[in-house]
């Protein structure tokens, strides 16, 4: 057996990487002495992620997760990141002279999760911030309460934009009866929704009802329901970096998953708030608030802290 077949046997663990809407856009193609990382365009989010920021961040997170899983197994592998849009290839995993150096393990990958419910009050301490600073990510911290109004505005935009709602509807799994409930997408449990809340959301954004609820103020009502998410004294982190090329965004995605793994190992969870960047107005105001240089951009926004309930393990498509 070669390292390629050994890695293939570990693919289910590699697939624990995070992705926007849990679309799991990655595709591994195995060769004799290399493994190519491609993406599936049907699992992209062209309406909410037109710049493919989230897509390339997700691919970066997946590549980093592959390297961590390989390192835990003692497989000497490195990643050569080079995006080929024609073949939809993001990177190639090739043999290396040494095992990838990382502080994380297979256990780190398996325990990481997102928590979208309540968080205990408290901001990140200086020791945690110092540890995150050594992971190759440029992070800016904001108090959670300061983003209550921007989040409401971003949610109104999200629920008020038909194409984005259609995309969201496609990836929501609001009932265990959904045929893909245990495979991909955003389940009611992952979104910390009660059965009543999930049923109400499904009714409001259903294909027929949405045309009516949108005219009657449904987006504002749905946005109001999320205002409590940030009404506590907590931390929101913003990943900042250059986003000129897809390769750069992929590298930022690798750093982002390292940050999330480090937080998880400290008993802390994360909750992505991508709509703050997907909405052009709130994304622009956030960049202005952070005083970013012309060559910088906010790439990811997420609240973090100690969750009141353990993160729910999200669904994954098993390897073939």
C-alpha cells in the first residue's frame, strides 16, 4: 500500500472540515503518487457567495484538515496550492520528505464543531488571543453587542433577497424526514432550532409562501429573531487578509481552520456570521470600522466563546 491508499482510508476524517452551509464542495481524485483536490460547482453558493470567498476558504480548511489527518497517521504529505478554474482543481497533495508539522491531531479534527445557540458571557482572554496569534491568521476582535444592529441588517438583506433565500432553502434540512438530513446542509439541530422554530421557518421561506411573506415583512421578522445572538458580552473575531487571488484565500482558509481547532481544544466554540460579509453594505461598514488598508479585506466573521450546550455534530457525506 502507498500513502495514497492510506490517505484514502482516512477520507471520512478529512471530510470533517467545515464549509459554508455545510455544502462540502470538495472532491478528491486519487492518482498513483498524488491526490488532487477539486471542487464540485453544484455545491458552490453563487448567489450568497458570488466572489467565491467562502468556497475557497472551505477548500483551504479542507486541505489543512487533510494534512492534519495525514500527519496524525504518520504520512509525509504536503499541499501544492494552485487553482485551475478550467478543471476546478484547487490543490495537489504530494509526498514530502517529512510529516507535516502541526500542533493538531485527528482528535482535534473530530471534536471541532460549530455552536449556534447561546454562549456564556465573557470575552477571549489574553492567553487565548496570544495562542491564536501564532497560527498565521490576522484576527481582529470586536465586542459582540456592537454587531447587533449590523447583524440584523445583514439578516434582513439575506431573508429579503429571493435568490439568496432560494439557495438557503436548498441547503436547509429542517426536519429529520429530509432525505439528506444525515448527509449535508444545515439541520434544525445544527442551527439550534426547536421543532416549532424549524417548522415556522420552513413555512415562511417555502417556495410559494415566500412571495407573500416577503411582501408582508417576513425578512424583518426573521431578522428580529436573531437579534439575541449577540446581545451579551462576548467576542466576535474577524479574519482579515489579502484576497487578491484564490490561492491567497485558500491559505487564509487553512489558517482559519487552525484557529477554530485551537479554540475547540480550549473548550470554546464558533458560530460563523458570514451574512455580515455577504451583504455588501454591512461588509463595507465592517471594513471601515476596522480601518482596513486598501489591500485588506474581512474574510470571515464568527462569534466565539463557551457554548451553553455542546456543539452538534454536523452531517457528512461518507467517502465512496
